[in-house]
C-alpha cells in the first residue's frame, strides 16, 4: 500500500511499517545494538511522510484539540529531524524509539491503515 502525499511522491507504507517493526524488535534486544542505520531509515521515512501528514492536518478544524495535538507532534518531530544523529547509545535508543512512534502516528494520521 502506498500513500500519495500532496507532493505527488508515493510513500511505501509497507517499508515504513517494516522499519517500525524492526525498530521495536531491535530496541527490545539486550546489549547495545548499532542503531545508526535504523535511525537513518526512520528519519528518511518521517521526512517522506511529513508532507502527506501536513496536508491531512490542514483539513482539521483549526484550534480543535486534534489540530493542536497534531501541530505539537509535527513541531516536535521537526525538532528531532533538525538535530544531528545520535552519537551515544542511550540517545540513539531514545531517538529510534521516538522516530518509530512518530512514523506510526503519521501513518495513522494520513489514514494509511492496513
């Protein structure tokens, strides 16, 4: 399944979901697995999903609770994406966890449900 953002670039929803599942599995592993490739992949998916999510968000009733929650999530995600990639294991773990949750929320928001 693909979601077509307003930019016209299709988003491979299955690839995003696979990355999210891999993140959840990897974060549950003991020790400190290398999260850099997974973080980079989730960042790319989040950046690809943002235009479609923002287009869907523009249709929300402005100043509604749902609109404010959406705007807050997008603002926080943009802040995460603006920061450099994590260099220490704890920060990488936290960023991968947040990026996986953000990608899930963006998919839900654009209506890319299974």
